C-alpha cells in the first residue's frame, strides 16, 4: 500500500518568514524591556538574572542588545560596562546622604574608605608602659 503524497508547499523566502524560538515567535526588545535591562545592570544583576526576568536566553539577550545598534555597544558586556558605573554612583550618593544625615556607621565607614582613617588599637602594660614578658623554663621528667 502506498502512502498518499502531500502536495508541495511553497515557502516564503527566509527574509519574509518570522523567526521562532523554543518559546514562540521572536520579537524585538521593547523600550520598556530595555529600560528594565539597564536598571538591572545599574544594580549589578548578572546576564543570567536579567535573562530570567526578561524571559529570554542569554544568547537572545545578546542579540536583542546588538539589534539596538547602540554606538560602542555590541553585546551584553559592552552595555554592562557602559551602565554599571551609574549604579555605583547612585550607591555612593545614598551612602553619602546617609553619612550627612548622621548615620554613625556610614560616617566611620566613609572615613576609612575615603580618608584613610582606621581604628587604632594599642596594647600597653602597667601605667602605659611596656608589657612585661616573663619566660619560664620548665623541665618535665619523662619517668614521672
């Protein structure tokens, strides 16, 4: 018994076909998603974390970044380098504000980081003098 033959289908040229991935039709990254991506970079999220939140693979994330044709940015690492400093500056601003508002922990920490201040620990003996050291010699009789 012969199987019925299917009629040949005509396929659209590759440029006209929509790409599909394991999660369905591929779509470009929206401006809102891109803004979310940059904000996540500012708080030092990893590519894996960002991909999970945006619902795409790290490879797709890289392609979506490249598709935006941002000058000097061709992949995730480039975009990360471009925006990570903004997050660090924001954190420093918040720390500075906390110190100005009188947070003693932040005042001490910033003093150590920016002014080279450190906790000074001194040990001294009686009346602030030297610490006496006594060396004793003990002989143990192994037969005892």
